[in-house]
C-alpha cells in the first residue's frame, strides 16, 4: 500500500515479510512507489504509481496533505472504515487503479512469480487474479467489509472489475478478503473474528529477550497528523510531572524542554528499540505497529486513537485484554492521568500483558507466513 500520507506501517511490514522470504531461499521483488514512505528496500524493486489523495491533481495533493498533517487537521476527520482510508489516499480512484494494475500485470507477465503478496494493495490483488497467479496478503478484522465498510466509495473499482470480466462486489474490501490466505499479524484474543482463510501469525519478528532494565522514562508517539505537535509536547510535560521521569516525544520537531526537573526530549524519530525496554508506559495513537511494539517489550499502553476506526478497535482490544487504557480525547491532562493510573494507582489494569505476549509469540510470525505460502504453491 503506497500513499502520499506519512504511514510507516505498510512498508515496514512489507520489508520484514520480504526479508523472511529471502531468508527462506526465495527470490523477491518489492513493488514500491515514490511516496516518501518506501525507503531502503531490502530486495530488488518494481516502481508502481502512487495514488493522489482524493484523486486530486498531483501538484495540489503534494502540498495540501503534508500541510494538513503538520497542523493536525487529519485527526479531526472521522474515518469509519478501511474503505474510507483507501478512498482518502486515492487508492480507489479508477484511473490510478487501472495504471497500477497495468504496471503490475506487465511485470507479472515478464517474470511469472509463483505467488503475489499484497500488503493491503487492492491493485496487487486485482492484477494477480487477472494473471491467474495465487495471491495472499496481510489482513485484519477491522479491515473486513463485515466489520465496517462504505461501498459508495468503490464505484470506480466496480466499473474497472466489470470491464475486466471479474466479479464486482459492492465493497472493495471484499476483493481483499478473496485472497487465498489472509495473514493476521495479531492473535485471537485481540482479533477474534478475522474472517475466512485467516492465519494468525502474531508478532512478525521474534520478540526481544527481556532483561532486567530500570524502567525510568515514558515514550510518546501520537502519530503523523493525528494531533498537533504542540498537544503532543504538552502531553510530554504533563507526563513528566505526573510520573516523575524523563519523557521522549516522537514525531514532533526537535527540542529539549524541562518540566518539573525532568527532561522532555522531542524529535521526529527515536530508536524505539532502545527506549521501550526502559519505558514505564508507552503513549501512542493506537496503530498496529505501536501496539505490537509495546506488547513485545511488556510495556503498559495508553492509547489515544482519535476518530479512526482501526485505532479505536485496537484500543478497545488492548483495554479488554488488560494491557492498557484508552483516552478518547487527545488532552494532555487526561493522558497523564491515565498513565498514572496504569503505573502507580492501579497496576492490575496491566495484568494481561505477559499472557498476551506469550500468545502472540507462539504463532510463528513471518516464518509461519513463509511456510504457509510454500505449502500453498507447492
């Protein structure tokens, strides 16, 4: 899935899955787009078009959406289904989909791959079906049509499918659900109704070995464009005062502040693998990767999902599993209060972390994906 919006998850997962197939002795080609997210590919690449948000002219989209993201405007719009995500990013635009499908089909005809893996790429699934190549891919419960959908956004996709002589379901999400295997980077406790042909694989990578480390800081990442940078920084200051420790705020301009005698360090990026072993709590936007990172290091979570359906789903699942708390409004005082509840006042609210980590660790990760695909195409 390529998009003009800043989103690290799809490319990060695609890279890890590609590396696993390489480690298994397979040749891999990564389809990528010049969208700012696809960097340092681990395998040979095929460039495909990048959709323009809302199908806007490229010149407008390149400037409008980064500005909206920096101002936190994107977090104010409710997003009620994955179909709306695809529409917002431009992935449901008929002209874009046609161009992406044509590029992918031409490459498939040239190399005849044994299998196509879709990281939430609708064009990849359509192209593979048109060329008669088995298609598998990543999936999740909240991205299914039965969970929530908006078929009105998919009229162009239906026209394209009918023109290609394929079934044209009401929702484009039904096309994604038609893959031969659907790999869920989660577990039944978090996503009990993942749909047909679902294979749970838990953590994609082996979770880190946990060693006794002083828990002496807080990590904050509230997403790209989810909330204004100023709100995230103020949350860091409130957390430093509430928990009496240093705080690292990622995804904001670089700065160092002092609050209550503790340092609030701000930067566009931090090494989470270095900070999470030390974190008393991880405050984040409810994204899949952030949720799994917290569980892999057994860190209590405060999730601030905003108005995005999938993040809300993740937040409810984490809270139900007794691994953290949800804050509905991105208000620094509420965030700090929830963190203090988890860490100081009611630590029993995180009693499920160890068991859930064990469940996710038992499901095989990318190695299971490789084994299942090998069985499928053998």
